[in-house]
């Protein structure tokens, strides 16, 4: 199969891809909300405007788009002074994104991936490609490693963990699957909480309500973490808050946004945000008032799970990491990987031979600008 490839380094030059991007995504095994056109454009508006795209396109002779490596270029320093040009997947930083991948039409996945990898291997302007939190169950690691190793690039991977819960057909079945103690505590706290007429569960259903839900999420998230001496997600990462504000409107219009809360006498006491895509609820962030009511965060999670089951959603995805807390909600471990890929140059050989990863004290990101 003869494929033509090109590298796009300009945001404006990507605009004509809008009507084709999600269509190709839906025909690929990479299909996730984190690679949609809407996610990436919202991310660009919020946090990525000063970053340079490095998007590799593959087309058939008919000019039909069959492959996208949705990359951007950033910078890092090795040992504080050696500059590196790092490629990452668009939309991956300060957004809550998981599952980075290349978007390859499934029926030509192998040839399209190889063509993109060959173009990358021949291209100047980058040293390494860093893709953390790649899914194992969607085949991302295997197809990226196969393509990149096939053209002689350095390739390394290390395992990681994700967590997700398969949802049954009804909420009663889900409750019976919990441990006896967890079920008893959850039912007791739910009954106590909703005994008061001042307590209500509420979903954000209109764009005009998004700001008050998000403001409450950011505040309650900070309260939760400051209560245990830590900085909240959105205080420590203000650009992530900007992304949430940018993406919430498009996500609500597409039916993806689930922004839910428990309120007491009109005051937000717990808020959870997630996105529903391809029959899966992706749980991103939450916040609750540590002053109570007791267990309000867990009651809200249970109510969201109940709503998911009622809507026919098949899975509740906790995303990265597997903890005892997630296990108690019936989460199962799913395997993933971090991928580190590099051009075969003298500059790269030592770090790949030494097993160095672009994290921690060896590599330090350079702020864009």
C-alpha cells in the first residue's frame, strides 16, 4: 500500500482536519475522549497555545486520511544543561488526559503506523517521544512499539496500572457485590443524608450552570486536600482548571459531560466530574467538604454509579492507578505502559542504554515561551 505522509507544524494548518479527525478516530482502536478534536482544541485554548504541533499525517493515494500521530514538541533539560526536544501527544498535559495513542484506521493500522514511524525516523527537530499512561488493553503499546522498532528507533516501555469497574444491569446487583461492611456503611450514610429535605442530588444540565458547578468543584477539591496538609489539584495546577472551563461547554453539548453534586440547603457539599464516551464513564476529579456531612463524597460516587447503570453505561473508569479505595468500589486492575521512544543518535544512545526515563531528577521540562 502506497501512503503519503507529511508533518504539520502549524496550528492553523490543522484546521482543515476538523471534519475528518473524529471520523478517523471512530474507525481506529485508539478511540477515546482524550484524542477527540474537541478535547485537543480545548486544551490548546487553555494550556497549549504557545506549544508547537508536530502532527504526522498519513494518506492513501486518494488523499483519504488514514493515520494521525497527534504530537506536539516541547523541551527538556537532561542533567540541567543538555537540551532535548521531546514529542508528546496533543492534549496530554494539565488536562487529566490518559490513553495517548496514534489514530490509525483499523483496516490499515500496520501500514499507516509504519509510514508514520518512518517519517518520524527521517525527520529532524526532535530527539525523543514520551507517552506516559498508554493503555495495554487497546493495543496501543504493541502497535506503537512495532511501528517504531520496525524503522530502527530506540523503544522502551515500563508497566503501569489503571483501574475500572464493569457495571451490571441494575444497581441492586452492584450493591450486593460490595463487601458486607462497605454496603452497610454506604446504605446507612445514604439514608441518613437524604432523610433531610434540604439535601438533593443535582446534575449540571445547562451551560449557564457550568461555572457554579466548576467553582464548587475547585473549592471543595482544595478543602479536601488542604484538610490533610496537601495542595489541591487545581491550586497546584491552575492550567488544569482552565482546561476544565474550556472543555466543559463542548463536552456538555456533545452529551459527554457528567458534572454531579450533592447540595445541602443549596450549598455544594460534594462535586464529581467525569465524561461519558463509548459507553464508559471516565471519572476525572472530585471534591467534598471534609467538615461533612459524613461520607458525602462516597454517597455522591454511589449515586453517580447508580445513574450510570440507569443510563446503560457499561463501565466506570477510575483511570490511572490502582488503590485499595478503588478496589472497594469493585475496580479491577488493567495493565498499561509508559513509552519512551527515541531517534538512533549518539545523543540518545547513553540515556536509552542507561535506562533513564524522562521523569524525575534526570529530565526537567522547560516551560514554553
